[in-house]
C-alpha cells in the first residue's frame, strides 16, 4: 500500500565543511497509500528538506529513497521520470508561473513528459477543474490572475502531470481563511476522487487536524511522532515540547479536565469538542 | 487623547489598463484612530484593508475624501512634498514581505537608514539605533547580515527602523502573513509591547483572528466598506456575520457559540482557553444543579 | 548547476588592515598598483615580493585562502608564460628545436610577469576585498568621489545603487535556486540538449526571476519612501569615517615602496621588457 520508502536517510548541508548542518538524521519512513499525510514541524525541523528528497531535487547524503521498491537514484539520468511520478508543489508556487498563457504554463510539465497534443490538452482541462479555476482563464496571461488564482494555476501545473504522489509544501501559506479553506478543500477532494496519495507540509495545526488522515511530526531532523490525528493530538504535551503549537481547542479540553470535566485527550476539532461536551449534559448531538 | 489619523468619506478605485471603470477598492470609508490605541483591521483578501493602509501611509492618493494626519488634511490641493514628509515622520509602515523593505546588508545600518534621512547628527543616530534594537530585542544581532535572519527577526528589524525614527504610529500591513508561527508570535509580542509600554499607536492589518484579540478595537472591512467596528468581544461574539464574509473566529468563540446554539447557556465573548473552560464548567454545573432539583 | 556565488571574498578578522578607513585602503590600493607597474628589475621585484608577504602577514588572512583566490588566474598565467617563453627573442639561446627557440630572457620575463600579476592581485584583494566589507567599500568610494557631486555627477545615487545591489544579491540567488527547483519538479531540463535548447530552457527561470525582481524593486522603493528617503541631500550618516594615524602610516608606506622601487630600478641587471 505504501509507494515510497525512506531507508536510513540522512541529509547534510555543506557536508565536510566546518559549518555543516545535519538537516535529516537517519529517517526511516513508509509514505503513500490513498490518504492525506501531513508533515508538521517548526522551521528548521527538516520537513522542507525531506520534500526535496522525495522527488530527487536533493540527493540523500546517505541512505536510500525507494519508489515502489526501487532506488530513485539507481540511474541518475532518469531522475526526471521520478519527478513526473512524484509531483511536488513548492512553497509560494505562484512564483514559478512564466508562460504567455495559463494554458501553456499548466502544459509545461506534461510537455516535458513528451505527451501527445490531445493528451496534454485533456490533462490541462482536467487539472484546471481539479484546481477550481474557470476555463475562461486559460487564455489569459498568468500575471493577470489574482493571488489565489495564481496559486491554483501553479497547483494545476503539477496536477496535470498526473503524479502518483502529490507533495505540497505549505499550500495555504499567506492566504486568508477563506482562501485556505478553499485550496485545502480542493486538495482533499482531489485526493478522495483520484485516489492519489497526497503529502502536505504545514505549520498550521488547525488545518492539519481538519484535512489529514495521518500526521508525522518532525523535530531536529528526526521523526518525533507518527500516527492518526487523535493519536498525535492526544499527546499534546509532547507537541509543545518540540516547539509546536496545538489547536486552541486542545487547550480548552485540557483546561476542562482541571475542572473535572473529561472529554477525552484527543480533542482537535471544535465540532467534536462541542458534541463531547453536549453528550455530558445529555444534550443533542451535532 | 487626540486623533492621530482620520479618514473621511474615502473612495478609491485602482486604475485599470484598458481604462474601464474598476470596482471601488474603498467606498465612503470613515474612520478615526485615537492616539495610543491598538486597532486591528480585519478582512479577506480584496476587502480593501491593504488599500486603506496605503492611503493612511500616503502611498496612495484617494479619488475623493480626505486623509487627515494629526489634524492636517493631507488630501487638500495645497499639500506639498514637505508636508507629506512631515506626516511620514509621525506615521510609519511595516510591510508584508520582510525581504523587500530591508535596504542595508548589516542590521544596524538598516535600522539607521530612516534616521539618516531625517538629517540628525551622527552621535544621536547611534543612540536611537541602539535604543530601537533594544526595544525589539535584536541588540545581539546589530552587526549581523540582514539576509541571514529568520522572517520574524527581519520584521523586528523593520519595526526597529520605524521606531528609531521616533514615530507615534505604526501601520502593519499584513506584516505577519508570510511568517511561520514562531515568527508571528515574536512579531505580535513586539507589537503588543510597543503599544502597551511605549504608547505607540498601532494599526494592525491582518487576516489572523488570533492576532486581533490583542487589540482594543477591531474594524472589519468587506467590499471596500467598514463592515463591523467594535471591541474584539463585540465583533467575535457574532460569528455568523464573520463566516458570511469568509472570515474565521477564534476556536474558543466558535465552541462557545456552538454550545449556546445547542442549549448550553454560556457567554460567547471569551477568547482565553482557561476562561473559556471555566465558563463552560460553570454553565454545565448550573445545568446539572437545575436538573438535580 | 551550482549557484553559490561568493561575491567579494570578505574574510572576517580584526587586523590593522581590517580596521583601516576604507578610503585610505582604496587610495593605498591604487598607489600599490602603480608601484607594481614601476618595478623593472630583479631587485625591485624582490622588494615587491617582500611587501606582498608583509601585507598577507599583517592582514592575518590564512595563506591557504589567499592562494585559493589565485586559482582562476592559473590559465592567464600559463597563457602569458607560454607567449613569453616561445615568442620572446633574447641573447642567450637555450633550446632550439626547428622553429621553436627558447631564450633565457624569455623565461625570466615569463616568471617576472607572472609574479607581477600575482602581486597585483594579492595587493588589491588584501587591501580591498579580503579586509573590507562591500558596504564599507561603497561608503569609502562615495566619500572619495563626493567632490564630483559639485560637477553634477550622481555619486550618492550610484553608491545607493551599489548598496542595494549588494543587499539583494543573496536574496535573488536564493530565489533563483527556488525557481529552478520548482521548474525541475515539473520536468525542466537544464543540462542536456543543444546550446539553443539550453538557452530556451532558461526562459522558465528568467521570466519569474525578472517579474519578482521588478516587484521587489517596486516594494522597496515604496518602503524607502515611507522611511523618508528623498535622495542624498540633507542625509546624515550613522557611521562617519575617521582617518586615523594607521591610515596615514599605510599610505606613506606604499609611497615609500614606490620610491624604493624607483631607486632599485637604477641598479640595473635584467630589465623587464614590458
């Protein structure tokens, strides 16, 4: 069920120099499956480095990244094929738009794959729909779009490659609450309807709690926690220890416990908290 | 306390390339900011909040209406460059992208940049720069390279640059939007401290609800108009109104609101998790007491 | 592709040279260049060599780093050496192989010219790039050139431009890397294909880079305006440059070096031809 395996992966920036930085330290992980996986960790925890190892932008200093059991660096000349199979959307991806029209820009990836014209056109249309962009925007210049539209066009550019695994680094960074919900909701829907394995890197606990099936917490280049939302948020003191914030609602549940009201340790969404409290007083379920 | 900034009947539309009439980014906005206050301006992207900030910092000129800074109408016809420069000595601005507002390679030289523009003697600049760096907690980094700092540190350097010019009012134009949670907290702590301890008027433009909770007053913008205006308690206790215009409320408020809707008699104007829990516990106790009888 | 541009190789330290007024260092460097070109015979070159060793020692910069900075020069040195050895005619013929004739004078000339180039580089880099931050250099240059403002040359504007350029080089380098990675993730290929194909492959990097650079410039201009920047008039500086005793001492030493070389040139011996 898993497609990617990281085997004893370490990554060191500036290896051999006096100021070398060990960004990842002996990581062993299985990733993939038809789920949404969230990577959390504060800046410098190694999560962005990990993203770049998955599609061969960076090469591990030691250890192996296996895709369907094969080392992606087995033949370094074929690393491009790996990048088509593991699609990565970088942080603030709107800055990668360059072509004359939105259509051409989204087609950049599929064109590099050497697909037929008809196939490319079909993929562009599908990708635009997945990303929630109007088809009428296809012939506009990407630089005429609004900020949110640009972000979605960039996302479509990666979806159009139909990767087996879609990796997104902070897809909602800098967006307002409505924009966050919109783009994360789109990604979740894309994951469900296409069955693609999606990996999201984010700082926002609230977002991760809402959209992810599995959460991996990184700290100081190592995997600190790995589990479902309720497993991870249930150990919220450990989250605080690795410098992460927990959803405000988790604090409320903790405070309630001090008042003798135990609604469980795995509280991470407001709706669940409300229904737990209401069930205590025999109220309606929501 | 006097009013440091007033805007009267402000209307503005961004010019379009093909000369078509664009939708107004601001429509008849009236607002006045008390000296020493902390005002948060909320709104989704395109609500007009950043345009308003650019008006108040005199980067943009309104189509109609007036921006009045410390009693001087800056939109009058006879306003000279000199007047604008004078007004800018009172009102400073910190922008969204930390990289695009730092001029110098070395931290302290960047903080000095604005003060140098005022034509103040060298020894006094030194003194002001040191003081400003101390106020934002960046003294240790005075001789560091600015591009190597974290996002939150860069924004604190930008803030130091503004306070070194001894301005009375700082407008933060989504200054926390590009930062990670750690950076955001650093910057918010600095902003709150400057307002409470140094009496600097703060106008904080943001779409993070949690940041608006620190303010004395919250102004919500939508479609170029002032949509709500009141204390954080007043504004956030009406979550439906905010959800309607694609904004959020703090999770605590959302929880209390949901509970109230389902028959638990709680106040909905609480943000602190501890207070929120206490309120819920009390309400639950009242309820079971009533049933017990 | 490796984008690690180490612009100006400033080497942190606290030597006398590091602490010197940048204006004095610029002047000293210019006079040092003149002195290097004055040297004509072996005695003068020996003195030059001593002065270069003295400079390296005073600056406290490890010899390893100085030598590393000479690496790009190897090709130029080899080239000039070959030209001198094979084409220069002299009195003492050493080797004669058909049309190839190598004279002793050619070899000496080749060595002296190589030494001249090396010393030239050591002198200027020690005075300027190794011990002076780019910012200090710009400041020094602005103040040295400030008399030219009187004849209407935009000296302040030029120095401001330099300052901002230096500030943004690392930012834009990092940005280029990010854009390259993003396009690589979409299958862009920068390293194979014909020259034309490779040039075309740069479009997806250059367009976003330019768009972003213009946006940055625009935002920076607004930010500077909000910080009351109106150009150089009426501006004061936090760090005022002060020339101290050491600065004068060094300038005088360099002048003395030039004078010494002129004297030594009179002692004859083999004279460098150019």
